[in-house]
C-alpha cells in the first residue's frame, strides 16, 4: 500500500510488535518508508 493510513499501519503491525512503545515512532517510520517508494509501486 503506497499511502497507508495510520489505522491501516496499526492493523498491519498488530500482533507482530509490542504495543508498549505506543507504535507512534514505528507508524511514522512506515509512513516515511512508503513515501520513499513513490513511483515504485
């Protein structure tokens, strides 16, 4: 998904990572990575 929403990211990583981090930095990193893929998808 080249433009995932926060909710889509959280659903995608749920059950795979510990929620104790709050996911905020992880969600931000995934959004940044998805933007770097523009034109590749």
